[in-house]
C-alpha cells in the first residue's frame, strides 16, 4: 500500500516538473500544425493526456487554444478539438478570461 502512495507522489512530482516547461508541449503543437492526419491525431492525444495529468504550464494554455482554434477553422479533428477544450475547462483553472474568449 505504501508503494502505491509513493508511486502516486512520484507521478505528481513528475507532472509538476513537466508543467514548469513550455518546451514539453511544443513538439505536440508543431504536430498539430502539420497537414498529416496521423501526426495531428497523435499530437492532440498527447496534449489531452498532459492536460488530464495537470502537466501543462499556465503559459502554454494560450498557444494550445490558438492551435485548436486554427485547426477548427480548417475543420481538422473537430471532435478531438471539442474534447480538448472540454478537458481544459474541467481539468484546470487555466482557461478563463481572455484565453477563454479566444475559444470559438
């Protein structure tokens, strides 16, 4: 039982370390900007995982929303975009104010 607690604490620590760097999200943003459907799917799935584990830095939320908005205008992966926005709204306190206003 103490191993589970230790593992959970370690995972939380790792997520906190990841969330301190914008560099972690950048490859997935670049993947979303490609025209390759497989790469886009992998990238948006990874972004969703990072969001769900609270491993997204505050400073990256704006670029995530901008990227999703650009993908929406191009009608790319619309369902995944909605899922990601929903995750941002429910999993974090990061999406609010001006950043939230960009979602359309």
